[in-house]
C-alpha cells in the first residue's frame, strides 16, 4: 500500500526527516519545511563559574576520555570541539542520505537546499522535497485513486474517546508549582526544564529564527 503523508503548518527538520520515508508527500500551502541540518545547543558558563568560585569536579572512568566532552563548566578545548563537530557532521550526512533515498534525488540536488534553510510549500515543491501542495482531503483522494477504490474509500481517524476518568482528571492550564522549581532571587525556574536545556544533544530542530 502506498504511504502518503500530509504535512501541516510546520514540518521542518526532524518532521521532514520522518516524512521522507513516505512514497508521496503533500504539503499544505502554508507549510514550512526543509530546514535540513543538525545542531547541538550548547552553553559555556565556565567564566561565570570562575567568577563565583565554582569548580567542576566531575569524575569520569579512566580511559573514557570523551565522557565529559563539551561540559559547560569547563573551558572549551580544540580536541573536544573537533569530536563534537564530527558528531554533528556525521548526523548531517545521515540526514541528507535519508532525503536522497526517500525523495529519489541526487546528492547534488539535496546539497543545494541542505543548508538549514526553511522553505515554503511552493519552493519545497520546486526543489522536489514535496510532491504536491494540498490538504488532507487531497491526500486521501490521491491515495484512493492509487488504490483503485475511488469514492468508495472510507477515512478512519483513530482517536481515544474521553472517558469519565479523563474528564475528572483534567488538568488546569494555569502554571503549576513543581517540586523541581528552583528559586533564584525570587524568580521561580523549572529545574527539570533547566537541566534539559543544559544537556547537549544532537537535534534536527528549527526554532523559527
């Protein structure tokens, strides 16, 4: 059975990576897609730590030279930077290989648009990153035609119906205090979110900048 994907308003980077596995891609007219690239958000606060007399004393196992590479609490060094850069570059090569394979494009065609740019639907179609511009209804109609069932097609949407427990356990949309909150000079900071922000990781991500 053909796999058809309809990409909504934002299907960039990781969203596009996943979509490349499909046989045919529809993008809504306002869809932003592409953004082929890899980044690893990092911050270095070693100078700030020096100012306040905070020293990193992380212990790593002997021989695991790169276990603490890229720590935000120690000055950057060339050896670690080269190691981390290599990770990002290889992940980028993997991303481009997925686009080449999934979209049946040449490496040269992908390289022309694989520079982190975000593309609107029309430009994405010109670059052959998507096949058609349309909505979910258009994708369903296309799939029905490919399957030879025409108007006899039945579209089924799977969605868990809300039960009584869901209604009784509904959460307020108001900000909640958490045990992981950290109070810094009267400002409450989500400790869990802060730790996630501080942890370097490779990401197929578009922030909208």
